[in-house]
C-alpha cells in the first residue's frame, strides 16, 4: 500500500515557493539584457513540484495541493495587508529610514499589493497550475508512463504560457503599449520553461526516488479532472 510519507514535505515546498515568489516579485532583476521579477528565481519550482505531485500521486492529489497553495497564499496576502493597515509604533524604525512614518512608507512600498496585480496573479496561478497538471496526467496515460522529460516539459510549456499570458494581460493591459505585451509574455514564458528544461535531471531523480520509496506510480484512469472538485 502506498505510504505517501513524502507528500506533506512536497506540499510544503510547493506552497512555500509560491508564497515567497509573490513576496519577492516586487523587485525587478537584471539577467543579461532582460529585466524580470525576482519571483522567477523560485516560482518555477512550484511547477516542478507540481509535476512531481501529478506524476507520482496523481491529478486528484495535485489538485488538492494546488488549492491548498491558493488559500495559503490568500492568507499570506490578507495578513500582510492587515500589518500594513495597523499604525506603527512611534519608536519603530528600520535601518537608516529614521522615523516610524518613513519606515512605514518603506514597508508599504515593499510589501504592499496592487489589487489588479494581485487578482491577475491569482487567476494566472490557477489556470497555469491546473493546465500543467492536466496535460501531464493525460500525457502519462497516452505514453504509458514513458518519456518523463517530454511530459514534464510539454506540460510546463502549456501551463507557463497560460500563466504568463493571463498574468501580463490582466496586470498590464491598458497601462503599457499593447505592442509590448507580446514580447513580455514570450520572454517570461520562455525563461520559465527553460528553467524546467535545465532542471529536468533533478526532476528525474526526485520522481524516481519517490516512486521507489512511496511504492506509488499513479495513472489517472477514471479520474474526474474538474478543477473544482476536492475529493479524489
């Protein structure tokens, strides 16, 4: 009987990478000629572990983890928003900011969320993650479990295209020239997909190890793929 002893740890890594990526995304980093949100450093890990969840434990369990990640991220957003709204202590200061009011402004600037960006992020996350898991599960059945590299990279291409396209369109349409939307989508999509391709050997190691120690290699025959379902 499958042990699933690693399922909680994988869920924890998945949720942590999701929340951290949203917090650090406020910073833009320079990667050669490209300018990308810092969240790209860790967000693709959620896709990799999403692949692991679907490949080893099946779509239904991956679906549950995706929703857990969504609600944990929502909780983090609500708590951060509340912490911004509460007045700071008069003696509180951060580094060289001096007064508590200056520190509060810095705190708000770094951790504050723009409602439009937040909504775009949540919608893009759900579409991207569920498409990634669905494509991987379907391809696993179609290939009879062969060619893991093809399945993980193909599902990531589909999921990341949806994620990048939905997020950038909802977040920036009407605020930047329309001609710039396409290149932004393609750049993020290719960068995130390349991340998956480069780390494919690591995915193989994790998947093979988990299948061996968990005694599970799930095929989603007969699975209800409705993303709104909670039970298997």
